[in-house]
C-alpha cells in the first residue's frame, strides 16, 4: 500500500468525483468487473476510529443513503451524499 490510513484521513473532505473510483479497492485506477466502480455525487467522507462502527451501514452505493467505501481495508470510511440532485451510479464495463 502506498498511503497510510492517517494520510487518507487528513484528506477527508466534501468532494465531487466525476471520474469515479472503486468502491472496493482503494488503489484501483480504472473500472474492472470486480471493483464496483462508482461515480459518486458530492459527499462527505466520515472516518471512524473503530471500523466496527461501519457495520451498521450498507456497502451498496445505490442503497439510497450513506454507504461504506473500501470495507475491510484500513481505508474504510462512510460516504454520506450531500447532493439531492444526483445519486451514485455504477459504471458498466
């Protein structure tokens, strides 16, 4: 891994990610059949000191609310959409 979890935490912010990213692999650079590529609406990333707190949330970005991105990795965090005009979409490859 090239970035420590603390480095990721320092960069948590509201953002728009027009090109998308993997919902399962923090280091993926392009869509693949197994990496759940997602184009996220504007969101806040919420980081928890205890990753067990994320167990209460789904990992599905299409669930209609907050979801866990990168579950099971040291980079797992909660994605909380802030846009009422856009919802997450999954890229097809």
